[in-house]
C-alpha cells in the first residue's frame, strides 16, 4: 500500500536514481483494513513529491485493476481509488495510465477468472497485457 511505499521509497527507488518511475498503488490500499481514501490521495502526492525532489525521473501514475468482486477483503471502492489516482496525476502533472477503466471495459466480455492468475487480485498474462497496452498508448 502507499504507506509501505513511502517507507520503502528511498531504498527501493530513489537510491537507484531512476529516469522513469511507475507508481501503481490502490489494490492493497482499498482493502477493508487498508488506507483510507484521503490518506491514499495524500500519500500518492507525497510519493510524487519525493521522487521529483530526489531524482530526474519522469513519473507515470497507474490506476490499478479491480479485484474479483467476490473477494471478501475488498471494500468494493476501487473506482474511487482509481479516480483519486487520476486526480493526483492531473494535480502533479504526471502522466496517467488508466488501467482501471480499460480493465472495466473488458469485464463486459470477460469474467474475473479470465483476467486473474489467483482469481483474487493478481493479473494473469492477459491482465498484464492490459497494463502493457495502456502504457504503450502513452507513447503515441
């Protein structure tokens, strides 16, 4: 979640001086005992601020896909977390990759089991392909 992301940011990201950083949180934040939406949004901003202050990296914020709707730990509010990610991207002038919206569009024809490796909250190869397609569009 974003709380742990902030704790690990220096060691896992900034110390490597990357030129591109992809920030994709929301799945664990949105859980019933996860990070409250206002804190999630604030912490995303903080991640962007810290990366920009310490590296030359371009930053892409990605919304994450929704878990299986039958998952018992889900708050069923992933759309709110995706919207918060889009807001932070706009406010901080980061590129935004709308994985959530594209994933939702595919669920009109696909079941969660078709997109998830563990049938809960990890994408399978097709799910990863969705991420790739959304990120590739940023290059157009």
